[in-house]
C-alpha cells in the first residue's frame, strides 16, 4: 500500500538537502554531497554579449562533478549546527536523504535544485548538470545588472544621419539651457548679496543704539547732583529696524515707564531743594530740634521733603560749612525748644532728637 505521509517526509528531506547546499555555496567554492557528487562554483568575469551589444555583470556559475563523492565534512557540519545533532547522526541523515534523492532522479529522470540547477540522467546512466542561467546568488555581486552602451561607430553613424536643421536645433537647446543655468546662478548671487546688506544694516542699527545709551549725558541738579539719565526711547524706535523694535514693544514700554518715574523724582528733588532754600532763607537765629545730622545734602533734602509731606511743616535743612542737618522749628530760648521736643518725643520721627543752637 502506498504511504502518502512517508512520501511527503522524503520530499521534505530532499528540500532540506537543497537548502543546505545553496547556503554553503554562498561562502564556499565546493560542496560535496557524500555518495552523490560535488557542486563546484566558477567565477565568470563581466563580458559583452555581441549579439545585442549589452554588457553582462560578473556572476558565479555552478558545475557538477559526479566523481567528487568523498565526505569533506562540510555538509555534515552544517547539519550538526542546524539540527543540534551529533556528527554520526548528521552523516546518517545525509546518507538517507541522498538515497531518497537518487531514487527520485531514477523514477522521474531529473531533479531541480532550487537556485542551483537541474540534474538529469543520460542514456549511459551518468548525471548531467545544467546550471541556473542567472548564476548562484553571491553577496559580493548582488545588485549588479546588465547595461547597453553604443559604440563610437554607432555614434558616428547616428550623427551623420542627422540633418543640419536637427544639429542646429540641438545646439540651440544646449545654449538655452546654459543661459538658464547662468541666470539662475546670477539670481542666487543677487539674493545672497541682498541678505548680506540687510545683515550689515541691522548690525549698524544695533551699534547706533548702544552708542546712544553711552553718549547721552544726564542733567545736573544744583550743579552738585547728577540725576538718572533720561533715555529718549522714541529715538530708539526711529534708529532701530522695525523687525527689532516690533518684537520688543513690552521692553521699550518698561523703559519709558522707568524714564518717566526718574523725571518725576528729579522734579520733586528740584522742588525740595527750592523749598529748603526758602526755609533756610526765612529762618532766624535760635534753638532748634535736630532730627538728622552728618548726612549728605541730597539725603537731607529728601528726608525733609518726606517729613513735610507727613505734616511737619517746620522742618528745614541747615548747612554750616560741610555739615548738613535736618532741623525742626526755631525757638527763642532752649526752654521752649525742650517743651516742643517733649510734646513730639512720642513720634517715631523724633526718636533720638536733641536741641541745638542755630546762628
């Protein structure tokens, strides 16, 4: 009775043998199948096919020698690594597969090894091998393809066959292409120059802004005090490029606000100095309460303004040589001055105050 499962198993074993031979030929020039024959790889250089004028890439072709039957262990070692079996088990398995392969060739008259070639039996009982036309796969030659290149004689013949009008038309087209290329190059150069000019303009504007910060002087107050510099931020808007000032609107607004506060403070100081001069001119000799001493004129004026804003209208600044004092009131005798100090002693502004005589 014919057993289908046994037939399928034998076919699978033959396919396994094909696969081992094909893989080994990738890196070996000869693979011997013990008891069957040897497959030998031959290198064929690149060549020209005179029939159609095409150039063919180099390939590796396969030949078969039926006399190479001695086991060189290459195929057996492949089985050992693939199936994790011992060497004796591998040789036994190979012998079984070779026997099945020979039986199939005898029954069918031929057998095709996938990617390698076809073996047939001639009338004398010997094997004949026809390699695969594409050659065996080789990693070093993978991707190479054939191509065609006309000979010089063919090019001359084609050129002589053209009419004068066709030659002139071809030349004109080449000249137009060259002119277009030159025009595109000129446009690119012009664009690059324009960008360079814009860059230098922006750098110059930034330099002008820095110089404006450094060169604008601050106004003097009473020829002694120098107030904070007042920056004309509108000038920066005019001299700096719009692409710079637009993105910094909030920063410029903050600078304007700070400048306005500084101007207000300067005006208040000037008023305070004027008021202090008035108070100093109106005073007379007598006793006064000292609220602060050994301070600068600017600090004395500022403190006096603050006290007057709090309701102490009798506060003034007294200057004697290099000594500046903040005084309160002017009394005819020391007793009146002491009485006034006792009344105001609970105020924080009068803590530590004392009596002095003002000429």
